[in-house]
C-alpha cells in the first residue's frame, strides 16, 4: 500500500496533458494521414498534401493549422509555397512516428 507521500509524488509527476492533446488531434483521419505522410517524407507542400488526400487546399490548411498549433508540425515558407514537416523537438510525436515508420 502506498503512503500519502508516495501518492502525492505520483500525482505530481503524472501529467498527460501533452499526450492527450496529441492523441485528440490525431484522432481525425485526415490529420493522422498528414502526420503519417510527413513521418515518411522530409517535408511536403500544402498543395501536394491536398492532392494526396483528395481534399481542398483550404481544408488541408485547416488540418495543418491544428497540427501546427498542437506542436506537432512546423511550417517553412519559400516564396508563395508553404511546406510542413514534423517538429523534431516533439518527443511524443517522434516516438509515435518511430513505431509507424
């Protein structure tokens, strides 16, 4: 049986907010597909992602925005083209991708 001190220590160290957010974001089929695509590619343009998913560019942009706000992706603008790639500093997303790829 755990002591109250041990219980408080476990509660303090248990913080699944980041994990829950990532799984909630990836719960959408298209966002998961984007995540998987970018795990297998270095980076992709928004227009290419839209073509692969067979959805509009505005819808693709919305999904990418959610993934970016969740700390999963980062964007790189080159002229009028916008490219996305996985954030290397997101350990949770990287560990998920490592299992997929």
